[in-house]
């Protein structure tokens, strides 16, 4: 999508040096840029590369103000952020054909908003609701009574169980499963059998959440599993029943959460982290990759990094590693 | 589904205090209960909350026998287990429309039992067999010659490879893959290439197994991978070729098993556990979350918990952690 | 598929003892072999079992040269490798019906090679290309502009995002997602929101790669994620954006790679390994199961095994474990 540089600069809060009446049509990396592309430079040492590239315009920090160049410069306090915002503006709209694909299976009781796109062989079951401008990819299965908000993108082969609710501007990548039964059983000592504890709660996902590919999020057992507004979840993550995930949380790939975990706003979880049931990770805590948080444990301290299994503040974790290394050399 | 309290009490082995001729129509948590619901209280301290709720009937322990209340009480030795059994009884039957959905693709050679439900856009390939009262969800692909028993629930977008056998009352959640090729190659030193070792065995899953979402279980290389009766497997679990998993085993999310592992009955595996090839985990052993079991290792001892990588009895693991902490403080 | 023993022996480089004009029709394990099957013995102690089996022919090492038997022997320097090559030769061809299944949805702009098989309810979107003799399983979704080479096997319910390229002889197991968006955001300090960094690069997969079930490989952010020729990837693996994976790499189940990792040729990665962003694992390094490689770390040394978190050469890891055990006994 083409945009005037002046228009972009206004949205991203940048100051233009050069001709702001040129148009750009997409973002690129410096090495792959073509004429008409917009690129960015976060560090001064990369500026020359950007100026020598084929790009038409360059987002850069104040370090670029004195640069001698024929390229149009957009000076921003955080070039990387400015680039992300510009990319959003330049993104092609309406990539998906509007309407219901003839091979899709949409129950007659479904409520569809306007400008909806339902892909080939998607299934939308009884009483589900799909909001305005939402895309349901090919092969998705949207269960009975599920509600999906406006402007969502549901990539192919996603399964959404009955009654699950998604807010607006939610992105779900391919193969992900939302609202599946939690893992709860009661052992019958007489028979040795594990009897299924009812998994009849709900899953609610708030606005602006993005969820990666082949991730699984379970519905509540009797209550609600909730993913807060603006939270971003990577691929192959597991979130168990009854978890309460706050807003703007970051969860990297293959992390796994047992049941009934509370995670407050702005938490950051590294890849392959495991969290035991009923643990509470308080606002702004960071948990390093592969760490393990014990059941019922409370981690607190905005900006504090925890590491290791069982997870402890980074300082203690590094001390333990150093002790081991020292002893090893002695021994 | 509505049931008399008297009927429920009989099935779950509870003693009724109050009017056993009222009907209840579903289970709920105490906080979300409505009139007509059945709730449970495991601990005496929560009894008052339950008695103040909107629920019509309460399953509780003997501690509730003297309670002054207008609610109907069902006194059980294990209220949680009684509640799970009651929920099963109250569960709605026949949620899925019987018959083959017009958009499903069922090969003419397929054997279908009675009261089968095949969802939209499901594919059932040559010579497969689907037992009585089994539901195949939308978008599932059941490979050639696969056999699925009676009263199974196969959630949407599951893939079952050719020749895989499932017993009766098996539940498989969305996106799971059963019977895929194992990971086996032989390196050719001359070419440096990894030649595929044949993966032509089978996968057999016995009665009453439940498998979570996006889990993968590989077929045997030349032999059979087997999952024993009553075993419960969580989301995103990986089980490699030739594994022999016993009965009533519990496997939490994201655990992973290499090839040819033997796991005896009543084993409990925590989340994100990894087990090396040819390891043997004997009857009733528990392996804590994120632990790693080395290849060929044998873990034994009913009720013994193993922890850490490499997994060792819990006592030793805790001792190691304490040693590190003490030394760290000295250093 | 039936083959003369003489023909097999020639392809796998074995010397025949006995009648090389008999035919065999498949491979099997010793315990499950039937008449007409070919089996193999890697170690002399198993030779007697093989000779007593129902198999018609036995691949074995030179240790079998003097064996007294009526079975046909194929003497090979590496029986396991010879067996793998023989299995390839004996594998049934054309298992999938040629042509486009009537329920598949193939866009009119798609380029199909000859002898292509497109399964039931598969979707192939605008401008995609499918090479000769390639099979697309039921329920797969091949995105716009994706290119799949010759002789590929794409198992059911795989999702391939737009623009992804696969070479020839590539096998992708069920439920896998190729080319999904990477996990990249820029935090806006003013709003606290995580703005999506553009994920508009590509994913390229070279010839002879095999990828397990429910694995996810992300496209580059602005550049290309690349999987080198002959690399084998197990189930539930996560590979982040911009990763450069070399040739003949082995990656076991549930391993996870953050963004921009370089992995050179012939690397071996154990199950559940985690690798931090921008790490570099040089040629021929082995990383043990569950190890963690820190961001930006460089691991070097052909044939060197690294273990633990943070990953260190195996000798150091074992020393640390021994120190802990010794101290624990003292304490």
C-alpha cells in the first residue's frame, strides 16, 4: 500500500529531512530493499549501509541528522518502533477475498458481521458469531457458540472449541487450539481409574492478543481461563485450565503453564519455561528461558529477572553456577 | 441432562440429607452456580460458601453432616471424586448430530457403526472402521485402514495415520497426530546423508485413554507403539516410536519420550519431562516436572518421586540444591 | 513391492550367500517377519534369532559368513544402513491416487506438475506451484505463491504460509506449520503496547529435508529462514525467524530455537534443547538433550558434545554433577 512520506512521518512522530512528497510502498531490510522501500537504522554504525541501499527512505535516530545523502530521512527517537508503526501503515489491506467461500460450511444460525472473509473448507458451527472485517482461514473449525470479535485474523487449520470468546484485533496462527479440555482427573482408589473432572468452563481472550502456531490454551474446569489485552504468545505454548494471564504479557515459544496460574501485567516469560500450578508471577517479573517455577510459588519484583529450576533471582543463579565451576576446578 | 438427586447419590455412593426427590441439571463451581446446579466442597472451611451459593445441592464430606441448611446435601467420603462421577452422569448426551455430514469425505469401503457422527469436511479413507456411537470432529483425517472403537470422541482437525488402532471410549483433542513416522535414520558415512530407517510399525491405543491437543504419538519403526488402558496424556506431549506405555499412566503437558521407552502402570510424569531412549520407568514411579531421565536408565520404586536432570530421588535433588545455596552464601 | 535379492544386493552393496534369484516383498523386524520378508542383524548375538525367524532373507555383517542356514544372506559392512536402503527400494510406490480429489479446492492460477496427488479437502491457493509426483494430503492448506518441489510428501492438515518454498523430496508430517509469523514486537514505552515488528520475510526448505508432526518453522522477519539440504527435524520442534540451519543437521523432538540462530552442517541437537537468539552452533557439534545454549553463544568443535544449561562440554558438566554429589554426601 502506497503512502506519502509526510503521512507516515505524522503517524509515527518522525521529522522528515528531504522531500516528504515522495511515496513509499513497503518496508524491507537494508540488504533486500528495492526502490520505493522504507528501511530503518537503529545504530549509527549501520547508517552508511542504509544510505548506500536501494531504499527510497530511511528511518534513523538523531545521529543521522547531519548525513549527506539524497535519500529522504525520517528522524525518530526510537527508529525500530517507528519502523514497526510504519510497517503497520504500509501493510496491504484486504488480502483475503470477502464473503464465504463456497466450500466453507457455515451453520444457518451463525451471525456474520460485514466484510467478513471465511476461507475454503472452514467450518463455523451453530450459533457462533464472527465480527466485522474478521478473516477465518481455510480449514478452521469454529465451535458452537464461539464468539470472535472484529478485525481478527484466524490463520488456517485453527480449532476453537465451543463457547470460546475472542476480542477484537486478535491474531491466531495456524494449527492452534483454543478452549480444549483441561487436564484434570480424580483417581478412584477402589478401581485405580482416573475419573475425568468436569472441564466445562470457558476461555476468554481479550483485544489485541496474538497467538503463535500450534499453541494450546485450555478452557477453565468450572471457571474461566483468561488472556489479557495486548498479550503476545509464541508457538507451541501450553496454557492450562483456569490460568489468569494479565495484559501486555510476553510468552516465548514452548513455555508451559499448569492450571490456575496467575500472571500479572507486563510479565515476560522466556522460551521453554515451566510454571507449576497455582504459582503467581507478579507485575513486571521476567523469567529466563528454561526456568522452572514451583507450584504455589510467588515471584515478585518489577523488572527482576528469575532464572533456573527452581527459579531464583538471576544474581543467585549466577552465584550457584560460579560456585560449581570453582569447585570443579579444585576437585 | 436432568437427574434426581436420589439417582445421582446411588451412582456416586453418597448419602442424602434432605429431599432426594429434587432434580439437578448440571455441575458448577460454587461462585458460578445457578439454581438447579450441583456443587462440591472438599474442605470444611469452604462449606459456608457452598451453602450460601445458588446451587440446589452440595456434595460434601462427613464434616457437613450437622450443617443447618435448606440445601440438599450428598455426603461422600471423597467429595471431589463423587463430583467427577456426578458430572459424568449429568453430561449432555448426543451433542453431535448423528450421521455423516454432507461435506465429509468417507470412502465407500469404510465400515461405520451405528449412531456414528462424522463432522463437516472430515475425511475417512479406504477400509477404515469407525465404531458405534463414535464422533469424528470436523476436519479430521482418518487414514486408510485405521480402526476406531466405540463411543470415542475425536475432536476437530485430528490426523490419524494409516493402520492406527484406537479402543473404546478414547478421547482425542484437536490437532493431535497419531501414528506419524518415528524419527529414525542411519547415517551413510560415504555420502554424509541420513537415510530413513523404515517406520512401518503400528500404533495401538487401548480403551479409556484421553489425549490432549496438538500431541504427537509416533507409530513403531518395525514393531508397535502402545498406550495402555486408562492412560491420560496432556497437550503437546511427544511419544516416540516403539514406546510401551502402561495402564493408568498420567503424562503432563509438553513431556517428551524418545524411542523404545517402557513405562509401567500407574506412573506419573510431570510437565516438560524428557525421557531418553530405552529408559524404563517402573510401576508407580513419579517423575517431577522438567526432569530428565537418561537413556537406558531404570527408575524403580512405587510412590518414589524422582526430580532433576539427571533424575534422582527427590531427597538427593533437594540435598544438592541446599549444598549449592550454602556454598553460595559462604563464597 | 517385490524385488529380486540380486537387485537389492546390488543397490545396497551387499554380497549374497545363497540363492539370489528369490524375491522379497518387504522389510520387517525379526519377531514379526513373515515369508517373503527381509530382516537385518546388527550384532552377532542376534544372528540365531534371525535365522530361526520366518524371514526369507537376512542382511548381516561379516560375522554371518560361516553360518549354516537355508536362508539367503546379504553380507554388508553396515547391516543397519543396508537395511534402510533396502527398505527404500521395497517401499510401495504410488500409494496415493493421482489427480485432484473432487473435494479439494485448487485455485485456477495454481501450477500443477504431472503425477500430482491432491487429497480430499486440501486447499491450494492463488499462484502456488506443486511439483511433479508430489502428494498433498487431505486437509492441507498451501498458501498463495507457495512453491513445493518434486516428489514431496505433505501429510494431512499441514499449513504452509504464503511464499514458502520447499525443494524436492521433502517430507512434512501432519499438523506442521511452515512459514508462520515470527515472534517480534517493539514495546512502545508511551502506551506500554507491544507493536508488531513486520514478519514479511520468507521460509526456504532445501531438498531431502524431513519434518515431523506439529512442528513450527517461522518465516524471516525481513530476511529468509533457511533449512539446509538433508536436515531432519522431529515432532513439536520450534524454529524461530531468520534461523539459518545447515545441511544434514539432526534436531530431536521439542527442541526450540529463538530467532537468528546459525547452525552449521552436521550438527546434532537433542530433544528439548533450547537455543537463545543469535547463538552459533558450529559444524559437527552435538548438544545433549534438555541443554540450554545462551543467546549469542558460539559452540565449536567437530564431534564435541555439549550438555547442561548453560551448555558446556560434556566433561565439565559431568564434573559439576560429581562435585555436587560428593558435597551432598559430606553435608
